[in-house]
């Protein structure tokens, strides 16, 4: 994929390996809004507006280098899709979500976001995260930054309940006291299995949330988050199973180091076509 970095924007040439809708609506991020011109996405204290044009997309932001990495623009997704095409089950999902790219998100923001996402729907997750930003994040003018850990430590469990986190409030209150960005970063080079165990030991992090953090925060591609949609997909195309951990093991065994990519194409295809 060809792209050009300019002073206040990134110009994406073509639409085969980049689509704002495919990237932002495939379940990997919640801090975005749909606009008349396209989408606006938030990460930490930064913002990018994405507009589609005849030749591709324009990412409008003052933080061009940050979002070049955030959208993983240097990775050749045409090669990844070519490798995945050997799996018959992926041919239609890849064509359906051809513009998906797995984001490189901040570890701490990903941790908090996916704890909130557990057994939750997209609109409610976005509402809770929006309230979190507005009440604790720095005012950046026309949006609010994701709050620092210092700010998250300054509130009690009731605060998280009041913004709508429900039973997850106690998890959020505890996890910001268990781990910080530095500790999360120190785990980056651990094998996926050991890193997964470390994450599951944290408050509010179960197997599925851990796999999401591994994939969307750490960029580990040998993981396969299994939610309701993937469970339905598995029981539709494979010998039905109820044990999601076993489903996860079977899918990682099948797709190996490409598991994370396969999960995104299958998830997006199942959810968009069935919903």
C-alpha cells in the first residue's frame, strides 16, 4: 500500500488495504465517532480525522508519525491476505473486510477499554469511555484525552459505577492499583502464553479480554479472541463445541502465527452480515 506523509495529514493511495469502516468497526477499538465526512478516532491525547476520497483516504492529524504507527501503515497487508487465502474459510471474509488493519494501541488504554467491554455492547462501551474521558481526561479543546493513571487513581469505585461501568467498577478500581504502563510494557517480550497468564491474573481480565489485549495492545498474532460471534462462526463451520477455551486452542492450532489476522476477518464478517 502506498501512502504519503505530509505536514498535517497522511494520504492513503487506494482502498484495497485500508478502509476506515473496516478498521474501526471490526471490534478492536471503541474510541471513535462516525461523522458526515468519515470518522474521527482518538488515542491517548491524540486525534485523527479520516476522510474517504476518490483515490483513497486522508488521515488528518497533527500527529502524523504517531498515527502512521497506530494504523500500522508500514505492514504489507496484501501479503498477509495472500497467505491467508490458502484457508478456504477465510476467502469470503477477507474479501468482505479487505480494508482491515490491526491497530497498534496504547497498552494501558487497551487494558481499561477491554475490561469495560466485557459482556457489554458497543454503544454502551463507547458511552462509558466517553464519560471517563470527559470527567478525568485533559481538555484538548474539542475533545478529551484518555485519563492518566494518576487521574484514575484519584477516584473511588463509586465513580466507575456512576459513569455506568456496573459490576466492572470494582475491577477498574483494583486494576489501576495492580499495574501501570511501565509494568505492562515490561511484559512485551514475554511468550504469549506467559503474558496471557500475567494478564488473566489482573482484576477484570478473563481469557477473552486477555486475548484482545494481546492482539490489539501487544500485537501478538498467535492468539484468537473467542466471543459470541466467533463462537457462532465455529459452530457453523466446524464440529460444534461449547468450550470456548477449546475453540480458541483449535483455531490457534489451525491458523498459527496468522491467528490474530484470521480472527479479525472472521469476526467482522460474522457480525456485519448477521447483525
